[in-house]
C-alpha cells in the first residue's frame, strides 16, 4: 500500500518581520526618556509686548505670571520742611531813575521842557505818565486850571489822564509818575536846589532836567 507523505508544516523564515519575544528574565529595565513637549514661550524683553495670555493658552502653554512690581525703598519720614518767604531787596538800578540833562537858560528852560514832553508823547509815552515841575513862573496850563479853583486843579492830578504841571511850591503834594520833567526856569537858587531832590524822588524811571548845566551839576554833585 503506498505511503502518503505527511503534510509539511509551515516554516517561519528569518526574513519575516515581527516582534521578537525576549524572555522576561533576560530583559534589562531601561530608564524612560522624557517625552519632549512644547517649547516654553520666551520671556518678553523690556519695552516689547509679549504674547497675550489667550494666545499662550491656545499654544498649550500656561501663561507665565507677571513679574512682581519692584518696591522702591522709601526714606524714613523726617521733619516737614517749612517754607520761608523772603523779600528780595530792590536793586539800585530799579530804585534810582535815569537822569537826563537838557542844557537851557532860565528863559528857555520851559520851552525845552515842552519839547521834551512832545518827544515823550511822540515815542509812545502815555500823557498820564508825565509830571512837569517848574521853579519860576508856573506853566500857562497850570495857571489856567488854577483859575477854576484848587479842587478842580488837583482833581485833574488825581485823574492821571493828561500831563500835569505844578510849580516848586506844590511839589510836595504832587504824586510820583514814571517820568518827571524838571524845568529850572528861574526863582531863587535854593528853591531849585531843594526841589531837585524831590523831583528825583517822584520820578519812577526817568528824570529830565532842563536848565543851566553848571547849576544842575552843582546840585547833583551835592549828593542828589
């Protein structure tokens, strides 16, 4: 009776791919490596805005907390300084007005004073800033206004709307003005010497003296 060959068993070739089973006893435990995750968001540089918390959350990175505010060291409380108000002393240039001398004779001093007033008005000086003083005969304007009485005359002085004229006898009552024109148009020498210091005191910025230069310089040299 013929023999029937037994069916062949399937062979596993070494070239076939598949997991190899290693006995548990021969395995060596390996240390698990960390799984790399998303890279951290770099901290923002000073002066440049960093990613917003919402954008950081969408990227899977928790937003980094804001740096704590720096505390500025405070100095220990001391006594509260007191404020003292000091009054500056007036300078000599501000206290002493400028003096301008216009040479003129006693007869021509009043005309020289009138020309000085006209020049002041032409250069923009207000009429109420000018006071004219005389040592001899009063100015025609003053004589005319005094004819209406002392009250009306001095009311014009107080109004300060126009040039005011007064003589040496009234100089003490006249108030100061920025410009004083002093006309030495006669009268005793001692009257001119006594009135010139008062005229200088009444002048706020400028004193114009019309008269004999020798007489004026002698008065000025006496300490005026």
